[in-house]
């Protein structure tokens, strides 16, 4: 006899993803904790949501597909979405992807994407080049742009290969003219980096903090043959330090933060099983290029 479904309304709060403390993402992870094990039909209510950044858009999209994967029904209370939030969800393609019409248009959004297991490197690289780094918000040379895109592709590739996410990978970005920042979020709902490290090292007692710190070292991999790419963060770490940007990673109870001044790893009280990577670049007037480029004075 099939289990009776639970009917649940989730209130989407106002989310911010500029750095205050890691707890700023707790409301998203708390939404996940309410649906992670249930046989649910869910309604998302946006009455209390005044702002929804790209990180929350990618996360809510993945959460929707997770519920649907488990045969749950998802409803969006469209009438509760404030006009400013709805406009952004329409512009970045979130509403059209989820079947609500609202044709997207070019603006300050980097389009919302859902990528299943039939990964297409060329399509994703093209998305990152054209929609993220190719729109003039951050002034980078073509070789540096291609190098950064290649490293971000490795974040996607690791999610495809190691997370065992039942629903694939979700991403969205946003240019914020007032704060002069460009953000991109990549999220999956798989096993998480620390859990993969524990399995690989055959040590279930490794903390999330220690596992993330190990995973972010250059050349580390959980591939059995030792031939892997690590997490692809070396060049990104160097660039955000020069650019005064930021990389933030949440995974399986662990948190990593890298900016121009610090590189810290910690254990979190609020648990999220998957992995969320949030990349922030500053949109300043500087022109960035690889030190190996011959033209002009190298800036990076």
C-alpha cells in the first residue's frame, strides 16, 4: 500500500549572499532539510521574500527537481511573488524552465541552467564564456577568460562524476551594478565533497572541515587511479585574491571561504548534503591577464 503524501507549504524567506556569516545560507539549507526524506507535495510561498539572489534561484530549482524526482508535486504560489522578484525570475529563465511561461530576456542575469547526467562540455563552456565572463562586466583577456572558464567547468565535471546527484547540476548568475560584483552559483544535491573524501580515504571520522581542506589542495583527487583534476580552484583562488573577489563552498556540513585576505575552512551546525559553490568577482576598471601573456604589463 503506497504511503500517503504529506502536503507541505514552504515559506521562502528573503535571502542574501554577500558575506556576513556562513549562516546567511541557513534558510536555504533548512528548506532542504524539510523535504530531504519525505513523500511530499510542496507549495512554495514567497510572501516573505523581498530578494532572491542567484544562489537561491539555483538552489530552489534543484530543490524543485528533487521533490519531483521523488514523485512529489511542486506548486509555486505565483501570486505571492513580489514584482521585483518575479521580474528577475522571468529574466533569468527560471520561470520558463519550470513551465510558467514568462519568456526570458537579456539583462543583468546569467541564465538559470539545469544540466543532467548527459553532460555537454562544449555547451557549458559556451555558456560560461558568453553569458558569464564574456559580457564585459569583468575585464579579462581572452586567454585568462578561457583559463577561468576551464577551471569552473571542472567544478561542474566533479559534480557530474563524484556527487552521484539524482537530478544533475543547477546554476545561475547575476551582475549587481550597485555593488559592482558578478556572481555565479553551481549547486548539486549529491553526496557532497566531505563524504566522497571519507569514502576515498576509508576514514569515516574525517571532519567536513578537514575533508574540504584536503580536497582544495592542488592535485588531490578521489579518482581510484589517482588521475584527477582536483577541484580546479588553484587559478580561481589566485584570481579572486587579485580581483578582491570571493569563493565560498558549502558541502556536507563543511564550509570554505577564500578571498583576498583569508582561506578558512570550518564545520557548520546546519547540514546540507550536497555542494554549493558561490563565486564572486569584482567588476572594477582593472584589466586582468595571465602573467604569461606577452603584451603589456602583466596584471595577473
